[in-house]
C-alpha cells in the first residue's frame, strides 16, 4: 500500500509492505531521500493505524496527493491445495470469513488444472501429499505463474521442507494446527507480494 503527501515543496512517500527480514509487516516512509521503518499492526488494527497516521500527517500540514492504493491487500481468489478434505474445509471457512474467494484442489495435478483455467493470486498448499508433493507444485507454479504467491503448509517437524520451499520461491509457510493470526499475516504478506511484483 502506497500513499504520497506534499508540504512546502517536499514529498513524503509512505508504504505498508512485508518487512525486509520476513518478520511481518512494516511501515516505511521516505523523506528527503532517507527511508525509515517501523513494525506495523496487522489484522483489524491495521486500517485503524493507517488512518491515524494519515490524520496525523494531515494535521501537521501535509497534503495527500496520491493513494492509498488498496489493491495490494486484495487477492481475487485463493487456491487451497490439500489431499485432506477436512483441512481444505477449515481453510476455506476461515478465508471466506476474512472476505477471500476460495477454490479447492485435492492434489497437485488438480491444482495445476485449476490454475490453467484461471490463475490464482495466492496458493496455499500442503507440502506432504501423495503422488506429487507441494514442493513439486510450488516449482511449477513459480515457473508458469511467477506473479502467484505461494504459502506452504506443514507440520513443525518438517523444517527441511520449509527451507527448501523458501529456496523455490514460497513467500511464507504456516504450521498445522493453524494459528489464526499467523495465517492472516501470511495471507497479507502474500497479497502484498503479488501487488509488488
């Protein structure tokens, strides 16, 4: 999310984006060629924090001249890939509750069929699946649809696969059982990565 302010001929650029160290979301602002960063709230507090920041700048005499661009926070649809129906149902319900459109696939090959028909902005895929696993799927998505962000799902005992998924281009991962806030942060990070490519 980008927005721009001006005051007395000076320009200020503010951006909400994934943190460079992968720790979450940060607010970055550039003024007089110098960039500053601070951690930024996620979830329900994010919009309140952004509006308060904007109000503070306007109160200080800055004029809003562009933005904010909201598309960065919205994914047209999320493709959930898992061979276990119960996991797909849990993810679908949670994502739909947050306003995402969701489609499902029960295997990596089914996921590719869905992607060929209409590429998803975000894919959430289990790593361990029969036949072709999530890493196989990740490699093909990154090759054929480089603008799609991929989040991997795995158990805590599979750190080697998590590291491999990072090297293949996954934007994040979530562990089973799902932590609501970590899942929300991973989706926000993925949506911002789609917009930033």
